[in-house]
C-alpha cells in the first residue's frame, strides 16, 4: 500500500533529549554548591568602597558581620537617613555592638573563639565617627581582628 | 484480562522542566558574596605597661580632615603621592642597620623599618570611602616593599605567597615551606600602623 511514503534517505534523525535532565541537574547542583544563601536581608544601603590591596576572607564560620549604612528607602521614614548599624536582622545602637560580638562569639565552637574576624561592611558614604565608635566597642570586647570588606577595584574611584 | 507486566512506566519528559525551575530559583535567590577586604588589627584597649618613648622622626603622621584632605608630616599632600611618601619613610634606614633598604638615609626620617610607625588620624566627619582609600595606600606601601624583597629573595610576589599560604586548599607541605618565607618578609617590613582615636573637630 502506498499510503505512507517511505522516509527519504537524507532526513536527519531527531536528536535525543533524554540526557537533558541530567545536564540541567548537573547545573543545578553546581549552583546549589557554589552559592550561599543570604543569611540576613539588608536593611541598610551597602555600596562598599573599592580597594586593591585586599585579602580574601577564608573560612566563613570564623567571621562576624556588621553592616553600616543609611537605612534603605522603606525604613527611612522610621529611622531617618543618618547611617545606622545593622546587626543580624535589626537595627542597633553603638552600645549594642559589644554585647552582640560577645553573644556571637559564645555561639561559636571553643577552638574558633580566639580566631574570629569581624567583617565590617560599611557603605562608602558613611562617616568615620560611627566607625570609630564601633571600633572602640570592638576594642572593649577584645575583638581586635577586623576586616574592612570592600570590592576589588581601583581605590581612587572612591573619591569621585 | 490480567496485566502483562508490573506498573506502567512514568513519563519523565517533564523532569527537565522541573529541574529548570529549580535551577532558575537558585540562580535568582542566591548571591555570590564578595568577601574580601583590608585586614587590620585594632590596638588593645589597655595601654602597654611601659611607656616606650618613640622618637618623633620615627612616626609618620597622616591626618585626614572632614573634607578628605591629607596632612602628611604637617604638610598638605595629594592622595596619589601618599604611597610613595610612605614607602620612602619606611625604607629610609637612617641608622644603617637595614641592609636591604634603598632609602636615602635621611637623618630626619625613620631609623629602620622595625622602628618606623605610621600613625593615622581622622576626623569624625571624614567619609568612609576616603578613609579606605588612605588605608589602601598605606597597606599598598607595605605590600610594594614586601613584594620587592620577595622578588629579590624568592623570585615571586609576597602578596601571592601570602594568599597561597592563607588558602586552606593549599597542601600542608607547601604551606610549611611558605610559612617561613612569609614570616621572614613580614619581619623585614613589620606592619606598624597605629590608628589613634579620632579628633572631634
């Protein structure tokens, strides 16, 4: 019966897409392993300054973060536009920094408690007055190792 | 009529779609964090027991005012000249005990790199970005000098050696070897950068 024409010889066979899920899963696992979830949402503006002589912060479990910057748009009505400190998920005053560091330090395993670094993520438009107060607090609780977290880049671009 | 074989096969054609959905979710919600910066040590709060008298010529004072202008050794200076000035101060070597220094041995400047101290003061209204730029230049001055010595002694940059030493993925055999080298270079130009309390006006 001539109802169905025979396939022409030149036709390419369809490409099998059976392995597509495997490829996508591979990508998925890659992204799952290399990325980290944001542990706290930012309440402050946080454009970091640039610096070129930077060192990488290895070992995330040894780092305590302090964010400084002026509150984001939605919080400006309540908290104003002066730079504020953010500890974990809420705004804090300078006096709370010391007890925060002590509390965070107590949460870490014993062997890490002496090698902790305080990473200061400070908006580039903040003033040094607040930073100095934080530094003073850090000195009081003997958290002397600090890291001014920055982006990698030419430091002179900060001045523009 | 009884079934021929066990359960019928589940169509897995939409698996790719589900995986894509998950993939896109992770792509959107996660950020690769920028965790690098300038490492600094704060001075301990209790003052040292014996008040060491430091000669004025061994202190390199850097003052930043609230407009971001620099006063270096009581003279106005542009930020871009700071690194050179700091390097010249650090490797001045007035007492001649530093045989690797290439400084001018000016009697008015620092005795040797071990005694040289950089003192950084800032105003409460100084902008953070300016402060970081100044810190960057001062750390850069140390790094440039250390790189030069590391190139001379070991044929590679100090900053690279230090990064490799601090990287936890480096095998411990290489780390042990690097430890002494890093320590030696650090001792040649010890980082003595004091951050005094800020002035209020």
